[in-house]
């Protein structure tokens, strides 16, 4: 396929684009530049971003639980079906939030108290 494209380019008066083979590279070298190592990436993350806080984790959990329960109640009690659909979508979004918090809790990724 590549040879056909090169011959077509020559026919129409264009110069064929050099491929990685013409430059003496392998496909992997040509496709990706040098990637940083994991310690280099972690060194670039500020400490404030990775700090864990019990208060923040509990705030996220309680807020998501409150909004989820209110949305479920609104789905059941709303008199108009468009409002029920909107509340059902909100219910799904906050159910997903509760899943994320519940998934992170055993690993103590969010709710771990600060230890000295």
C-alpha cells in the first residue's frame, strides 16, 4: 500500500513523505516520544492535591447521600412526568457518586484520616 502511494505521489509530481523506516526508526520509536517515569510524574503533583481529609470525605458522602435521597423522593412524589425524569437522572448521577465514594472507602483513598 505504501509503495503504491509513493508511486502515485511521484506520478503527480509530489515528493513522497518520509516514513519512520526511511529515517531508520522503529515504529515504536516513531509513535511515542520519551515518556516520563512514574516517580517523575508523582514529583510534579503538588502535596495539596494528594492530601486526604476525613472532613472532606464525609462531606462528599453526606452531600451525595442527601441529594440522592431527595431525588428519589422527588421521583416518587413529583406530579409531572418531566420533573420525574429530571429527578431520575439526578438520582442516577448521585448514585454513581455514592458508588465512587463507596469504592474508594475500603482503600481509604478519600476517607483516610491524616496520620502523623
